[in-house]
C-alpha cells in the first residue's frame, strides 16, 4: 500500500475523524464498507490503499461467513453481497424482505426505502449481485406504499439512471443523477402524503 488506512474500533472521540484524515493524507476518504469488512466502526484512507485492503480482506471474510452460516440456504451471490456489497438501510431492507434472511442492522428500519440515487444504486447493485431476488422484486411492494410506487417505476428509473450516469456500477465513480433524484422525490412525495 502506498498510503495509510486508519481503522477505528468501537466508539471514537469526535476528533478521531480529523486525526484519521490527517494521518491518512490529503486524499483520504471514509469507507463504511471497508470498516464492516475489517470488523471496525470506521475506516479512512486514500482510495488505492482502501481498495488494496478490501482485496486482502474479502477472502477471509468469505471464509468466516461460510463457517458461520449455512450458505446453502442463501441465494446465489448473497454471501459475497453481504460481505462486500455496497449496503445501506434500503438495500438491507429489500434484501431482508426478498430473501427472508435478516440483513437489517440492529436498530435499522426493515421497511426503509431508497431516498436518493445513492440509495437506489445500492438496491440496484444488490438485485444484480443476487439475480434470483431481482426476479422477485415485485414481492417487496408490500413493504410500504412508497416501495410499491418505486417498484412500479423501477424499470423506468433504471433506464433513466443508465442514461444519466452510465458509470454508476463502478464502486468509486463520481456520477451524478439529478433527473433520477427529481423523479424519486416526486414518487416519494406523492406516496408519503
């Protein structure tokens, strides 16, 4: 690794972020997925160092997952997504509803819907990583009226996302999707009246 990766285990003082950013360098970013892989609360470092650490952690994390779970009960692609997927509250809620396997954090919302393109992206990535769940997306309409409305427009939203941000699948791309955001906000507002 060319740079430093700083991991924070357990609760950290408020100045931890400033100190970690200073140690990790000017190009430091914080990465919740790397932190989860490393069983830490926080991870900071330059993108290259974080990606190198990710590639080193994934094999062990998958072995640990296999040892601690009956992976035969998981849909194809689910273990890798659970270990290394870009996850958020809405993608965890969607995975939990469609698979029957709890991926929601301890105090998480089991009905959380995507609020913006970043949330939508994580849900979309999960459905692509676990194709059998993607084929059953319609079953999640019962999560909430907002979920039902978003799922009713899912294909249209996916097409809009592809048009607006063709590199959205890349983990560290800097895409923008303002039209998708506007469409999502319109659907959400209409269904949360």
